[in-house]
């Protein structure tokens, strides 16, 4: 996909990855972009940077995503690319509160489901469309710390696979964005999860946006801003037991357990 002349929606657009995607899509010549975030002021700030539109939405609420889709399509035009980017990192371990697990599920997984539920029929009717869903390398390799994050990011990848398997023949294209550490408000800390994710270095959001443009052009299902993740995936599937042992050693080294 070439984003030039496309109508694009980006959730989680108030900062970090979402803001970098909006800026890069505009630079690539997108026809119109809608910057969406629970933090409307932040979304408006992003929109003002490039002269696009801003909308507020809680992506864990289906009605909010439905409203964004309907308002965009009625006021701007048919959505070509929906970037379900908003996410949350929480649920440290087995003792994390149930509400953290539920919030992780609602934001990291169900937001993707809601977008597809309300957009796939429209896209199929007009010949196709594209979903860029932000997961994480944690969705492929799991996570040191942040149990709910690692588990729900796996589920996000699983849903992306299901979506592509069932609708590819109808013109629906799906890419899963799976970076390791990116310098955003979510990684502005020194916790175990960030330390593990940043073991191969932390990239800037603008570097990630470049990888996204290339991945969309190639229409790759998995977009890996950190290429080494592919090697880790191969190690995992080649010898699962050895990989689990290696991850356990990494966990003990990072946590001191």
C-alpha cells in the first residue's frame, strides 16, 4: 500500500508511535488523517502539527470506535487504512488486579476487534481496505514482567492472523506492527519490562514510522522495526524448550531473582 492520497485513522495519536505515524503519513501525501485519542487535547496537538483532524475516543468502548468510523466516513470519506495503535502496558504479575487484566484485554485486543467489526463490511463492499494493528515483539516473544501486556499482545497477533485468514480473499489486508522498545511515554521508566525490551536498544518513533512505510509498501503481515526479532522468532520455533530456558535466564538476570 502507498499511503499517498489515502484516508487514514490513527488511534493512540496524542503522542509516541501514534503521533509519529500521523506525521509520517502526512509527509507521504495522505489525503486526510484522523488523529484519535482518549486525550483529545493531545490528539488536537498532533493534528495541528500537520493540519489534520482530531477526534476523542476510548478505544475500549465499542460505541466510541463505531462513532469514529461513522464520523470519518460521513464527514471525510471512506477509510483506506485504519491504524489500531492505542495500547496499554500493565498487569505486572500473577497478583496484578483483575481490572488491569481486563483493561489490557479491552484496549490491546478488543479495540482491534471493534474496528474490524465495523469496518470490514464497508471495506469489502467497496473492494478492500487495510488494517495496521500495533502489537509488540512481546506478542511474538512474550515479555519479562507485564504479564497482562505480553498475554494480550499475543492475542492481538492471533486476532490479526484470524482477520487475514478469513478476509484476505475479499481484499482485506492486515499488518501487525511488532517493535521492541520505542522511546515513548510508555517506556519512560526503568521497570523490568522496559529493561528487557530495550536489551537491543531503543529506537525513536520516527525510525519506527519509516519501518511502517516500508512494511505497508510490501504489505507484510508482520512489520519488525527491530529486525533481530525475526531471529528470535526462529529460535523460539526451532527449539521451544531451549527458548523458554533462555528467557528464564534473561528474566533472572534482569530481575535479580
